[in-house]
C-alpha cells in the first residue's frame, strides 16, 4: 500500500467522485476555540466517502471478473458505495448487512440494485458469510477497509485535504478522521505524509468502541468486547485492520474518543451552522474538534464529516440537543 496506488485511484476517480470543499463557520470556530475547517464527505455520492473506495476497487477489476459480480459486507455506507459503483459499471452486487443497520441504509442499498443479505451483528460473522457466498457464486469480495484498492480510493480524500490546506496557506493542523477499521484514516495519512507533512492525522471513535485508540497506545491490535449497541453504527468494527493498523501506527497521532451525546450535539451544530446533515458516526470527528480541544496540538483543525445517511428520528434527536 503506497502513495502511488492512491494517485492511480485518483486518476480512475476523476470525473466520478466529487471533490468536496473545506467549509468553515465563525460560530464553530468560537465553540472550538480555534479555526475549524470541515471536509463534508456527507456530500459525496451515496452520502459518504465510501463511494471513493467502492469505485476504486470495482474499477480496478478486469472486465471479466467485474462482470461476474462483487460482494461486500457493511453496516451501510460501504454497502451503498460498492453497490453504486457496481451499478455504474453494469456489474451485479451482493451486500451482507447487519439486521440492525439503519433502515434508510438498507433501503438505499437495495435501491442501488444490490441483493441484500441480512445477519445478526452480535452472533454472526459477516466475514464468514461474505466469504462463503463469494466462493459459492464466484464473486469478488471487496472488504470495507482492509483492502488495498479501497484504502487507495479513500486516500484520494487525503490528496484533496492536502491540496486545499496548501491553498489556504495552512502550514500545520490536526486532521481528525472518524475511524472504524481505518481505511479512510490510513489512506488520508499516507496522502498527507506525501503531500503535506505538516498535517497530523488523528483518529476519533465513540466511547466504548475505541479499539484503534487503544491499539495505537499499546502498539498491538486491540479488539472491542462489544460489537453492537452504539448509535455510531458506521464506525463500529471489531478491530483495526491488518493492513490499516501498521500505517496508522507509523503515521497517526494519538487517538481521541467522544460520547454519543457529543456526537449528537455535533450533528446539530453541523446542521445549524453549515446546513450539513451528518450521521452519528460521521460526526465524531467534529465532536472532538468542538468539545475536546484540550487534546489538540494546533490552532487549526481539519475535520472529516464522513457520512450523512441518518434516519429522520435520529436526526431529530440530534437537533433536540440544541433546543
């Protein structure tokens, strides 16, 4: 996994993925006590950064392999990214999703032409289910984060951050990334290390599901005891990936955690000040910027809002935190 793969993915993504801007609000700066720039990947195709990795992986397949179809497992955002990328390439897709995933994500994945196979997140192994179906049907498995071409696609987000930070004449900044298995984080870290070493990438996770933070502290991969029960479903993974963790351990600063209440409040602020719709897991980085500034090292912080696929009831709950 290297910067050349990310640059190649960027070439394949050109004209397909959106180059999302860096947004700002003086109100958010005041809350955070520093300059806050937001990278709104909630505005990306399918409502999250996952389209980048989905397109990168599907487009990298040879035509004959792609024609047979692809399979992925995901709580929703990777599902939609792969399903849409497959649909645009005229390829069939099967997506293995937890039965407790937000109904909106399940509906959207089916609407993008995918066959959805549901499983119990607490008792079933999505890896076993995905591997079995892939073998039975001759499908290519596209993992959500521990997949080189997926990491490469997510890393294109980092190329944009580095370029736009330079355009804004930012010499140093913390770059906060909502982190599950580490595909986006490791991709951004590789891109920033190559194109803007003054940017320090930091992981952000919900309390109780901080496997990456603990892994970075210990130097070895740690796992979560719980596999479900968080509103931040998009970034709940058992452990960082075998491919992603060494990259994060080499290039990232210390991890951060936020509470679910802080994530909801961040969602409310994103909507109130920037008219952005974020999902809980996609708002944890903004929550860290707004409410944990004492753990940041620079006067500027760049924040990823990684997804906006949220049910109406959950979004109302977020807005209610500001009333």
